């Protein structure tokens, strides 16, 4: 009985997770179309999508530490999907900024990237995430080889903190929320370092 | 409460109520009307009362006024929370704008603590339609009702040592949940002006908008409106006015001196470290529009800053 439920769950968990990841976007779209995003819908959209980009990046980052902590090996199957959803929100966030907020005013955009350090951090984060998204397919993993792929994907430990710093620097005064995100990110990074040392130690035994 | 002043058509006659309502409210209104009648959607707007008989003045702008819904639901009023929808949700139920007194003190011959309704009677009420530009890069057009700041200040006879005027907001933790945490922000909210800025004819004390008593979330019962400066200079819910010789400390300058200067005049040529100031999004519009020097009031106020380096004294 229990195994039957588990098997059935294994068939549905990934579609269910896809749906869950799409939900914030769906809600924002419906609100946007029905004029329910308040007085400044463009700001609400850029911020709403940015929030979910960061949340999903942190969730994707937390998959491995949580899997190691709990022994739930199935979690590994969600990691790539969560990472790609996070990246989709990042791309949408950037697109909303370019299309809705600045309306293709490239001069203004270049100026903002140069002058406003929170935008600089954001764009650096996107640049670092690009190769990760591009090498996310199974074929790319094979082409690169596992070792090189792993090395490349350690960029995530630079890209996600930068995204957190982007949020920290954007906030005017109350920095509690961005700091909470940064603490979570550092915990994931710490768990990764701890595991690296610990497993090397184990290897020597 | 009805405040009357001499002459002029009632503001409510100038601006028909239905124009103030945004399309969204019209839809809500239309749906609700079928079921329970028009009173329900209008009831959501219910406020203390009408300000009858405010005189229309020469202070008008060509641009279309921002809808009442947006003016009253998109506010920076950190005393009620840092999100822009929080003041509208929390302030009306918490802030008690009457009875209200304002303490006027410092370098003046007639210091006094006066009732706000007495203060409002210092001069006939006027309607002024001003542009409002926030340092965050958005703007509105708002029909304020109020009186010239100079008319109020004159009553207390500032002396020659009154080089500056300092203003303070209420910071009552019982009414303003955002002020409970005094580690995050240096409450109370404080602002200041040079005396010549304060006495400038554009400097205004608003007690209403769109012909009605000022809603709590917009700074009831009385607030500054300085249309040539970034919005945060226009301090809300004022309880204290002080004439002084030294330049007053201000809330945002104290939090981040490199970001918020004492003058904070709208200036498209001086960027804030967080936001470019060359353009602004007018609430309700899609494309950003160019920001004007002194928010379009250069002709009136540029003289106040003659000979100053506005890049340094930002
Ligand atoms: C990994 C990449 C990024 C992530 C995870 C991210 C996330 C976020 C978050 C969480 C916020 C704050 C939302 C809130 O206030 O609730 C935000 C705001 C914002 N981000 Fe990003 N962001 C990223 C990259 C970028 C890039 C590349 C740009 C532009 C070039 C950008 C432009 C903005 C803007 C304009 C805001 C809003 C600022 C405001 O409303 O004042 N972001 N972002």
C-alpha cells in the first residue's frame, strides 16, 4: 500500500512541482491583466518576479544540503528543475525591467548598470547564471564530463550571493528581509564547504 | 467636519466625484450597484468630510490629475509600514487626527501650542494642483487643499535668528505601528527648511485633497507640500514646528547622508545612488517621462539657490 502511494507520487511529483513553480507567475499575470497590481503595476511586476527568482534560487541551492541532512534521495531529481525555473524567473525579471520599466532605453539601462551598484550586482549574477542554464541538459553534462560540469556549476555559489546582495543594495532602509535571504544562502554555502571537508576526511579513512 | 472659507466655487463642484474614481472602482461600483446600491463602493472611500469653498488658485498644472484611488493607495508613510499599500490599509483605522495640537516654538516672539483647527484658520483655504515627485522615480499630480505655509509661520513672529524651520511628525507607537521599533529608524520623522524656502509662496500646508479632509494615509490632519523637492521633504502628520538658528537634522539624511541631502530639490542632473533621476514614471502612465528641473517649478524657486552648487548641496 505504502509503496503503491509512493510509486504514484513518483509519477506525479514532478508535474506537481512544475505547476507549483508556475503558480506565482500565473497569479502575477492574472493580477496584471485584471488591473490588480496597484498604482504602479510595472514596479509590482518587476519586484514580484524578482522575489520569486531569488526564492527559487535559494530553494534550488538548498536541495543538496537538505537531501544530505534528511537522506531523501528523491530530492536530487528536483534540483535541475528548480534551478531552471529560478533562471526562468530571472530572465523574466530582467525582461520586465528592459521592456516594461525602461522600454528599451538602452542608454538609460547602460547608465543604470554603471551607476547603480544594485543593478551591477544583478547583472553580474545573471551573467554567471547563463553558462549554468546553458549546460543544464544531460547532453551538455556528458559533453563537459562530470568533473568539469561540477566545477562550472560551483559558479552558483557566486551567482546566488550576488543576487542576494542585489536585493540588499536595492532596499532603502529596512534590510531585514534581504539579510534573511543572505543568511540562508550562506548556510547553504557553509553546508557545501562542510560536506567537502567532511567527505574528504571520510575518504582518507 | 466642514471647513469653510471665503469665496470661490466649492472644490467638489470643480472636480466631479466620478472623475476621481478610477476605472477599476467604476467596475467595482457597477457590480455592487446591482446588488446593494451605489453607497457601498462609495462607502469604501468614506472620509471625515468635505472641505467646502476652497478657492481655486493660479497654481494649476496642465497634466491630468492622478486618480484619487492611486493618490490614496500608493503612499510612503513608514510610520505605518514600509510597503506602499500599508498606509492605506492601516492608517485610517489607527490614526486619530482630532483632537490634534501643533507645538510652535524656538526663535519666535509668539511661541504657542495651538489646535490644528485654529492653525487652519490662519488663512483662507486654497486648492492647488501640484506635481509630486518621489525620489524613487515616480510622480503624481495632486489637487491639494490647504494654506500657504508662510501665513501660518508669520503668526508666530519668527525673529531674525530664525534661519531654519524644523518640523516633526507624530511618533505615537499606539497609533503608528511602524514607530514601535526605534532601532531600525530614528523616530520621530523630522524635516527642515531654510527660512526663505519655508516662506516661499509655493510652500504649502495641506489639510485635504480632492476637496475632502486629508486621508490618514496622506498625512492627516496637516502636512507639508513642497512641490519642487522630492516627496520625502513634505513631512506628514506634523506635531511640531521649531524656528532655529542651526540647520535641522532630518530623518533620511540621518539614515543615509550620502543619499538624501538637506535640500533634496528635484534635479534630473543629480542621480541618487539607487535611482536615476533623469526620468520618472507618472503613476498611470506606461512610458517614463523626462524629469524637470525643480520638478517644473524652476521659474519660481531657482532664485532661492542662486550661486549654490546643486551637485554638492543636493
Ligand atoms: C539573479 C538575478 C536577479 C535576482 C534573483 C533578482 C531579484 C530581485 C529581488 C528579490 C528584488 C526585490 C523585490 C522586492 O523588493 O520585493 C529585485 C528588484 C529589482 N531588480 Fe532584480 N534580480 C536579479 C537581477 C536583476 C537585473 C539583472 C536587473 C536589471 C538589469 C534587475 C533589476 C531590478 C529592479 C529594477 C528592481 C526593483 C527596484 C525598485 O523597484 O526600486 N534585477 N530583484
